[in-house]
């Protein structure tokens, strides 16, 4: 079971958190659906967002941490 946990930990750390500035891992630009701010994300996150946009072009699938937290709070009301 520890092998599985190590694999999950590796997967979690392989995705960089979105940043407001370009980094070595975050090179793709993506706008937040909530606040409209520009963020830089890794290629994996960018590709997932592009696939979601192809499915539903009217919905921007990315929210920054602050907007996601606010969205979840409003959904619980």
C-alpha cells in the first residue's frame, strides 16, 4: 500500500500550483473565470482547461484559489 501512496504523492507534486508570474514549470497563460486575473499554469493544467473549453466554450474551467474558495462558500449557502 505504501507504493500506491508514494505514487499518489508523486502525482500531486508533479502539478505546479498556479502563479501570477511565469516560472520554469508554469509557462502557460490562463485567466481566472472569477476575477479575470492572468495566471501561469503548468502544461498539464492548461491542457485540461483546453479540453474543457472544447467541450463547453461558454464556460472557463479555471478559478484561482481565492475565487474557488469564494465559489465553494456561496455554493454551501
